[in-house]
């Protein structure tokens, strides 16, 4: 029934244009004509027909509400079909447009990523090139270092050999010399006369022509307060050995009165005088180091013969030849 009423319903504007029927002032009243007649019958029955009632403001609101009632029926079907059609069209548009939108977004993002990857690859290539160059340089340096290391070892061996040969040559040039230490220096001293007095004390006679030179030499340690050593150069090794052996025999025969300044006619306090072979600077340093280590380890004998240094721990034990600093390790 409601569906039929909806189909017969006419809006207020269209109804106002229709010819009026009866004395009704408004077209709306026609809709409720039956209701009005029923109301009049009820008024007559109740006796309220002669009573005047004020118009209720809510009636207008009610009419407005009636005009605003939701559309139902066929209109709803039309709206549903329209919404469905619109939804379908929107869905189609989305299906058509969305891949393109996504594709554009992906292209933009992938382009940015591609550019970043290209920059990253350039950086990697640069680092790789630098690493390769550095590796080549390092390999070359390693090879050069190995060559230099081998050359350095060869040079060390050469220098050691040359140093040994030079030391041997220097010692050979001193084989006719003896070194006298502990003799005080005087301004008007006569070293040849001092040597003659020394030869008389030890019992060794030689001619003046057997002595080539007699002089004092500079100190190795300039801060030392000891007097400068006297170097005597004989004409031959045999004469040198005769004088040196005579001094050794005298000191061994007179352990309580070994060769000293008093025996040589030098005034002042009596001081010991030492006679030894004239060693090269290298052998002097080596001799001092050997004596120091022998003293620390309790070795009794350290002596020099023909430019060579010998060490012996005690009488009857085997001697040790000290040729260089490495040989000091044999003293143990």
C-alpha cells in the first residue's frame, strides 16, 4: 500500500497549481481530508466543536518533517543502481589509472635508486682503482725493501770485512812498537834517556840506532787525568820482543818491586809503569772490554801477544782468543 501511495504522491508545488476543491485554504489539507472529517465528527461527539484552538507551531514542523521523509521503493532502487554504476565506473577508472600511477611512482623511485647505485658504483670503482694502485705500490716497495735488505746485509758483511782488514793492517803497522804507560810528563823530559834507563833496569841492552822513534801520543779519552802514553818504535820486531820480554821477566822476578817511576829516576810518589804491545784503537777497546768481563766472571789471566787478545780462566785451562765483540760471548 505504501508503494502505491508513493507512486501517486505529488509534490506541493505541483499540487498548488491544480484547481482548488472546496473551501480548503491549503493544498496540504486535501491530503488529510478524511482525517479532517473524522476530526469534525469527533468534535461534535465530544462537544468541542465550538471551542477555538490556537494553531500549534509544531504542525508546521510536522509538515516539514513529512516533506523530508526518506525516499524508498523505486527511488531507492534507482539510487542503488546509480551508486553501483558509479562504483563500477570508479573501479574501472582505478583499474585503468592505478597501474600508470604506480608505474610512474616506481619509475621515479627506481630512477633515484639507479642514480644512487651509479654514484655508489663510481665510488667503488674509484676505491678499487686506488686499492689496485696502492697494492702495486706496496708490492713494489716490498720487493725494493727485500733488495735493500739483501744489499744492506751484503754491505754489513763488506764493512765488517773491511773493518777487520783495516784493524789487521793498523795492528801490523804497530808490530815493532811498545807502549809505556804511567810515566809522568815533564816539560824538559828526554824520552830517549828515559828509555835507556828503563832498558838498564830490566837488563836489556840495545843501540841507539835500534830505536827509530820515541814520542808521546794523544789520549783516546781527553778527559782522563793519566799522563799520555809513550810509544817506542824499534827497528825490528825482534828488538821489540827482546825489550818486551826483558820487562816481563823483571816484573816476574820482582813481584814486590815491579817497574816503577822511582826505578826510572823520576821524583815524587812511586807509581807503577806498564809496558805492553802497541794496540790499534779497535783492539784497545776490545782489550778493555775483555778485561772488564773477565774480571766480572772471575777469569785470572788476560794478555796480549802479537796483537791478539787471550783470556784464560785459571792455570791449566784452555785459553780463548778474542777477535771481535762477538767473541766476548765466549767468556762465560
